[in-house]
C-alpha cells in the first residue's frame, strides 16, 4: 500500500518543482522585459540597462597632486563614502549608497601621471552585489556624474 502512495507523491512533488522553475524563469523574463522597456523609453539600447559595470578614462592637464586633490573634492561633492586611499599607488575606492535603482555601487579610481602636467584618471563603477542582473544604467550614470563634477571643479 505504501508503494501505491509513493507514485502520486513523487508525481506531485515533480509537478510542484516544475511549476516553481517556470515561475522563477517567468519572473526573470519579466525583469528583462521591464529593463528593455525602460531602456527603450530613455532612447537607449537594452544593453544599457543590463550592464553591471561602467568605466571611463579621463586625461587632465594638471599635475598628479592637484589631480588627486580634485578627485577627493569630486567624491565629497557626490557624497560618496571613501573606503580606501593609497596615494602612492594612485588608488581610491568609494561606495555609493543604495537608491531606488540599486543596492549600491563600488567605485574604483586610479590616478597616474603621464607627464609633469598631465594626469590620467580611470574611474569605474560596478554593482555592489555580483548577483545584480540589471543595473538600470546606474553604473554608467555614476561615471558620468563623476566626470561632470570633476570637469566643473577644474574650471
């Protein structure tokens, strides 16, 4: 008699498991659909909404020390939390707090001198959690905001 019950229980368990998998895949599909619609409404491609990292290289006609100082002023103006500073190696790391668009981002900035009056800054932004599927363009926005504030402070 217990063998007769075993068949329906296994069948129902497998059916429930398959339904859960279908539900999870549907939710993921809806997330990507919403991301695509959001990107399209902003006149962007879908990859803009899916990217989990953005970076930019910026050359500045200033010496290394002045450039490093400008990076700090920029981070302060953006109210990003500085988590690590290594002036010798030209590395600054910062965190962007959570928002309605994301769980937060990690900012990595390197500063180096190409010549006495020419420095290069490489800024990158990535989602704080590796499991982030859609960043809603937040990383690209962070890099652009950094560049805009930095440019305004140079003038």
